[in-house]
């Protein structure tokens, strides 16, 4: 592990590489944006448990690891490996390896007129004027050190622009692959998604990894939805348990815009999932829906900040957690209703199942209301699998593993059913079903082994 001073020097040197590379290639406004991000990160450093928004999650494992930018080439996955991550029914798939867009591993179909899907670096090189009005305008680098760090190391990511009044039926799939290297590496993908007035789209961000060497993926997405736009965004994190993932989704909603954010977190050693919608136009609707499943020593931290800035808007937060082993889950949800946001209708619910005595959940639903004509509620529950339903299923001839899986699937389905039917939901359902099957099998096997050990110990004591 590196010391704090070594880690700080590491980021200074890495930033110097970025600045040197982009000095003659980047427009001045991007260089200014980048420098501002690094200055802010240098001033604040990494968050600690003394920071209220991070008090449940210790990120010392990230701070003490000497992550390096990958400047020695990519260990490219094979086309067959990438093919295994394809989602049937998508209009296109952009593949990013260690944060960089690789067209040769992507599936780029002919898109409708008015729809642009490209790598952010390529778009900045070919048409920076299309990027400048939105990039960096919404992400809060002042309050989030990881967002500032992402801005400092901004190089590539996904760029999606959908012109007015276009209905894109099939989802756009952005696949991010982290690969193993001799030393721990970091990537900072930056995604910009602009859906103009009256358009509809579904975007899938999926994070996977190849190899077991520690890696940091610190990603940030700015999603701007114009007036009356309808957008569904999916965040799927299923990386290796040696991987660290910090993701920030910042959404800006226009008048009568409707955004749904769906998260499925099932991988990673330490995962931080930030979702920050701002309902900036009157009559907007927002759904934040998520499921996180942890086992072993995983830490899965979900931080939600919903800002109601205009009147007659509604928001719904529903997050379910399933934790086994010594996994640690966090749900910290804030709803802020600003003074002018009269007639706000907001609801926040967090439900959790703990499958072992060592699993832990910290939950903190929170309301901050500065308007006087609103309807806001919040709540949280923590429990275990109930014995009566389990006994009922087993009395009908269903074995313990299958019975537990059925009950967990019913719990997880609360989140799945809030997703619109289609390729994105089908993909998430398949992943969740497979993951819960593995989770239950390992849990039942561990319990059986523990009972056998205890039985042998009792026999030895009797003998």
C-alpha cells in the first residue's frame, strides 16, 4: 500500500501526463475545465468518514492504492469475449477498454438521422462545438471529489446526442471493460448524453472486468433531458471483486421531462453509486430505482440526491438491498425541495434483506423541505427471510435452496417490475436471476458445512 503523500504525488504526475498530451490537441475551454477539476480535487483530497456524505464508507483501500494511468497499451479482449456481453435487441454497442473507445470491438449500426453515438474523444476532435454547451455544465465538482477527479482526467467516454422529436425504440449500449495489468490501473470515463425536446431513448451503461488485478473505474455521466423528453437510463455494475467502481449520474430535466434511472449493482470490491437528478422544469417526473446484492466482503454504497427546483414535479426512489456474508450496504437518500418547488410530490423507500449475522446495512432516508405546499414521505426497513413463507415452500416439497431463491426473486422483482419491458429489462432480469442462484447455492452450502462442522465438534465432545 502507498502512503498518502505517495498517492498524492502519483495523481500530480498522472495529471501532468494528461496536460502534456492535450496541450496542442484540446480546445482552450476543455483545458480550463480540466484544470479546474484538478485544482478542486487538490484542494479537497479524497473524502473520509468525517464527511457526512461518506460517513458510512471507508475508501482507504482506494486512497492507499497506487493506481496508474494505462499508457503501455491495452490487453485487448477478444471479439469472442466482447460478444458474450452483447445485449440482444440494442441498436448499437460502443465498447470501451480501460476507458478508451475501440471501434473494432464495437457494433455500430446505421442510426436514424438526428442520432449521434460516438466516443467522446472522437467527437471532441471532430466537432467540439456540439460538446461544449453541455460538457461539465452540470456535474458538481465543488461538492464531489471523485467528480472533480473525473473532470481532471477526462479523456474519453460515450457521447450520445438525440435531436428533437425522435423516438429511438432500441436501447444504446455503452460497455466498459476493465482489464488486468501488472500494476493497478485507473480509468475515468466521461459520458455525455443529450436528449432534446420531445425525444425518447434508453441508454445502458454496463461495467465489467477481465482479470483479478485491482483497478479503479471512476466514471461520470451528464444526462440532459429536454422539455417533454422521456429517457430510461440503466447502470449495471458487475465487475470483478478486486475492482473499485465509483459512478456519478447527474441528470438535468426540462419541463414535463420524464427520466427513469435504474441501477443493478452485483460486483466490485467497493462500489459507490451516486445519482443526482435536478428537476429544473415544471411538471417533471423522475424515478430512481435500484437493486444491490452483496456477498463476501463487498461494500456497496448508494447515494441519492434528488433536487426539486420547480413546482408540480414528482419523484420516486425505490432501492432494495440483499446482503450475505460480511457484505456492507449503504443507502443514503436525500430529497431537497427548494423554496419555489410548490406542489412537489416525492416518495423515498429503502428495503433490505440481511441473509447472515455478519452482513450490515446503513440506511439514511432524508428530507429537506423549504416549500410549504408539498407531499413528501420516506421510510426504510431491514429484515431477514421470514420463516413462515420458507416453511410453507419447503412443506410443498421445494428444497431449501430453491425456496430461498424464490423468496429472494420475489424481493428483487419489486425493482425489476418498475423497468419497462424490453431488451434492457430482459438483460437485467437474466443477470439478477443467475446471481441470486449462485448466491443462494453458496449460502446454503456454507450453512450446511457449518452445521456439519458443529455436528462433528459435538460428537467429539460427547466422545
